[in-house]
């Protein structure tokens, strides 16, 4: 998707715990965002924030600190505020994916702010009214309030997913990443014949009363889908058992 990610900023309002600032910075960098604005943080700069940021300390170092929310939004053409609950006045609502779609489209020509409120009370009604849209992250009604950094991660992930083209892509198939070719039909038939021979020798399988044992063994190994290396290991194991059976027979004789 075409977008200007540099035009998107994450705005944290009056954050009380510096660890949440650091964790939010890490979530942002994980998902390719770098612009953070802090509105009147209670503790910043902070060693705790740096510790939680891990490899995203650069996001903290370049974070803009302002005294009030209007200052953080002054140059923004689109403002979306995260709200954990409905307000008295209905406001246009977006899902996290819709939020990401709109933010990326708007970022081509406008500055975009994604605003997150205080850990304990979120954004006030007055602050939410500074936003063009509200975004609400679906969650368990019994525990609907997300940790601040977790909320930032959800929205940033949706942005990254759309921007990278990952949305809608299926996971790579087993064939795409597996390190060995799968065992062929001929190799499997030779293995099943070898397996049955050894099972008979150890008196585990009675061909006169098979009890569908070999059919079930086929179903088992077919479900696993053995690769060529695993087949070699299994055949080697069977050969090793045969060797010891022969040795034991010779000793008895």
C-alpha cells in the first residue's frame, strides 16, 4: 500500500509509568514506526523507559515532548484517538484495521496522529473531541482495558501488516520452508515392507491375525509425512534392530 510512514506519529498522553513509554517505543520500532510524541509525561527521560525500550532507544531519543494535546496535534490532518469505552456523544468509530487503512491513505498528504491516553483513565471526553475518529480494540468484556503498550502494538501491527502487504497472505506451505524432500511412494512402500518384517520377527505382528496393524501404521506415518532424511533414520533403526536380532540368534545357537 502506498503511504508515507514518516507522517504517522504515536501520541501518548500523560503517561504515568515510564516503562510503558519504553515498551510502546519498542512496539513502534517492531512495526516500523519511529515518530513518538509525549504529552506531559509524568517521568521522562527515564532509565526505566530506556530499559523497556530495548533496541528502540533511538525512538525515545528523538521523541518530542509537549505540554498539551493541542500542541501535539497542531499540524495533523487526521487524528484518531484510542477509546476503551463508549462516550455520551456518539463519535465516528473505526476498527483497528480500518484505523490502519485510513491512517496510511491519509499519510500520503497529511500528518497523522494516533493518540493513546492514560493507563488508568484513557483519554478524557475533551481530548477525544479533538479526534476525527475513535478506534476501539475488541477485547474480553470481563477485562476490556488493554495495557498501553499492548494497545499501541495492536494498532502498529495493523499498520505494518497493510504496509508490508502481509495482510491476507497465507502462511508459507510446508514445502516452501522444509529442509528435505518428502519420502517418495517407492521409499514408503519399501519402509512399510521392512517395518512389517521386523514387527513379525519381534512377535509384535501376526500376519495370520493382523488386526489392521499395518493399515494403522500406514495411517500414522502418512499423517506425519516423513521426509527423506527421516526415512533414512527409520530404515537405519530397523536395520539396527535386525542386526541385534541376528546376533542374539547366533549366541543362542
